[in-house]
């Protein structure tokens, strides 16, 4: 769901209020920073797929509700225009105009617009009048401000001949070669921006001291543009009472910087020049996210013949979340939504619903085939096959020498022996449906051989007690006697989902 569809900040957030509380803590912290003389620049670090853009959009919305000027700039959306200063000012003016309670623009806003376009070190008049103006305002916009852009574009020719008419324009004809004049422009530019913020803030019923500017998607930009944006923020927007929040996958941004300066360059140290503080956006609780997505809630489970039997959405959500936890090292929120779509597509397919099968084998095949099939554990290995990929989805530590994978697996699975439990469930189902007299000593299964407080709560929703398991076994036998076929091996399940799975692209 897009932000525009959300009426209240974080109304549809998957974190049960945790992320809203996080923005409130971040805001409280940032509001205590000393910005009397300089801007404060924070780096919000979150890996790809953790919901940074949504988080920033909702944070911006929350701040605006609280009376702050809050501006959000998508750096990646504009990096093809190659002039970060013009983009920052254009976005700033457009969004300030939307948040300004006055009817007209102040002289400071007009001077700033004329001056920034006059500086235009890399933008041709045609781009200013065409692509940039359309990108920022579109056709229906404030005509007064657009006219300023048009007039400023025309003045570029005057600049080149020494005929500039505005104070900032008179500087611009020599700006590129004159360090002294560049410093003069920088000082005047900061003054005008500061005056603009103060004027808009003072027009509010309850003026706020600080102004927030969010820059998102910087890590996705061309490396040279990302560096230029950082330099622009540092040198031209070092303005009192301004807080910048640059949301990035910081590790990826460090790689981008190394692409420019070389692999031996200390990009982390380089970034410390720009960031006063690093903040971390933690990964959301996966079960909260799955429930917020309303995963499987539209499914009819009456025709599902699984072991253990799934009768309602929350049981499948819990079982699905087990696999998300086991494969966390290879997942992000986008991939989880993709896997949910595949699972839902399969569970409405009549061919799948003809069979009885262990629900964990079904999920193992989906996760394994989507995440691991055809990949290599390490260089020199053969690609993982379908059946091994299936097993890898719940037992990746047994196959991998990758420390990160093991670190992710062990906390999720070792204490509750989830991987062992899943394997036991699948293998005993296979034995029982092949007409064995019993499904083994259920009392010795890991889930029933531990004190209740040590059992993973995600399993408890599915297997309640030993007696329930025995009843499930009787259901398997009844179905078998009714000549309902079973899918009980990894190979059979992989083949089933491959011939029935709907093709979805990861969004």
C-alpha cells in the first residue's frame, strides 16, 4: 500500500507501532542536537528491503503533522540530471511551497530561485525550462515560481557575456574560476535558505526551531552523483537549525564510493566526514510483517489436506515464519512478499489440493526452489539441485561453511531444534503414509521432549499436543484408504510446485 493511501502516519505499518516509536525516539534525539551554528547530518542505515523508504515517508508525514517543515528528496529519481544543487533547491522550494501557510512567495524565495539557476554549472537552459521544471512541478503548478525559472534560464546567456542582472547572477559569471567569489556565493546562499526557513516557520501557529530534510535512495545513485550530493549537503547546506537524514544501505554506499576512488580506499572513514551520527533501522519482526501483509487470510483451507492440518491463516503464517527465520540471511521484505504470493498461488491450485502432504515439506520446496536452486554454496561447488535446495531451506547450516549463514541459523533453530523437528515431521509422514502401523514415538519428537517454555511458539500454533498428532495420523490413514494420493518426498514436492506454480516476479 502506498503512502498516499495511508491517512495516518504508520497506520498500515507492519511493526505494531514499534517503528512509529522509533521515529519518535529519533526525533527526540535529533531535536537535542546543537544546531545553533551548523546543520546536523544523520545517516539512517538499513539494508535493502528493510522498508527504509516507507519509514522515511511516514516519519516525514509525522513531522509535518507535528508542525515541522519536513522535506523528502529521492536522490535516485533525479541523478540523471547531474546537478545535485539545483535538484535540492528545486525540491526544497516545491515542498516548502506546499507546506507554507502564506498566500505568496517571499522575496527570499524569489532571490534564491534566481540565484541557484544563475549558478547552474552543468544545466543548459533547455533542461531548466523543460526536464527540470516538468520533473519538479509538472504542468499544474505555481506560475509565479515557474516564471522565475524561465527568466533565470534566459539570463544564462547574459551571464556568459557579463550582463547578469541579479546580485547572485553577477557573481555567477566568474564563479567557476574565482574561489573568493564562490565563498561569497556560498555565504549568501546559506543566508537566503536560512531566511526562507525562518519565514515559513514563523508563519505557523507554533513555530518549530528545526527543519528536517530527508534524502533517500542515495546508495542507488551513480557513484559520482552520490558523492556530489554529499558534498553539496556538507558545503552549501550547512545551515543552522537544519537536520539532514540521509537514508542509505550504507555498506552499498561504501562500495559505490570505492568504485570511484579504488577498492583500497577507506570509504567508511570518508563517509564519517559527512555524518555527525549513524542511526540504524532494525529489521522488522517477521511475523508482525507477515500478519500486517494479511498473508493467506483470503485462502479457503477447507480443501487443504496437510500434516499437520492447517485450518486457518494464523497457523500457516506461523509455519511460514519458521522458514523466514531459518532463511533470514537470504531474505528481505520484498522477497518475503514474493514467497507469500507464490504460496498463495499454489494453495488455490486444484492440482495441489488433490494431494495430502506435510506442510513443512511444501514450504521447504517453495523456499528452497526460490532461494537456493542453481546457486553455489561456495566457489568450485556444483550448483544446488532441487532436492538439496529443498533441504537447504530448513537445514542450511548443515551445508554451508558461510559464517553469516550459520550465525543466522543457530539462534533461530538450534535451541528449539526446529530443523530437526521439521525433518522428523517430513520423514515420519512419509513412513506412516506408506502404511506403517504408527508414526513413530511421538513422545520423543523434539517439540514434545522439551519443557513448554523452551518450545518455539511458532510451532505451538500447529502442533498442540501428542494426542492431536495421533488424531492427525488417523486422518492421514483415512485419506489414504480413500485413495487420496500423498506427496511425501522432496523430489515429488519439488516436481509438484514446479508444474503448478504461478510465475511471479519479485516486486
